[in-house]
C-alpha cells in the first residue's frame, strides 16, 4: 500500500487522481475519491469544508453529517456508527436539500 500524507496541499490532491482521500476529523472518518477533483478550486472547497468546520453554524451541521454519511456509503465503509448516526436524524429537522441527501443515503 502506498500512502501520501498531507495536511494542506491542494496541488497534491488535484494531481493525485487515482487514490482515495481519507479525512479524519475528531472522531469521524470520511473517504473521498481524488479523481472527483479536477482543479484547484474544487480541491480548495474540500479544504474549506475540513478546516473551516469549527465555523459552521448549527444549520450547516446536518449538511456536513449527511455529506460524510453519503461519501462513506459510496466508499463502502458504512458501519454501525454510520447506521446509528443516520437513524438519529429526523427528516423533520432537515431542509429540502438535506432531505434529498438523506433519502439518497437510504437508497444507496
């Protein structure tokens, strides 16, 4: 297994198209496909999402959780923790866009 560990290199992620990006933040893990990022702007959006997490308002909390759950479902790393987290979310608390994500996770 080959590993590249980086904390702030958008150029490395943009250039590395055939690998997974593993984002570890506090007690969560999220896996993204580096091939999904075609340019620096797209990659910088990932960094903003990762390093700007402390700045999110409560309204964005569900969006971040749902994004992580969807990425982990797609990456095939769905486990008991993800299942509990998904089950704890009530659709009544979600915006219309978040409901779309929530339902997509359920059918994936």
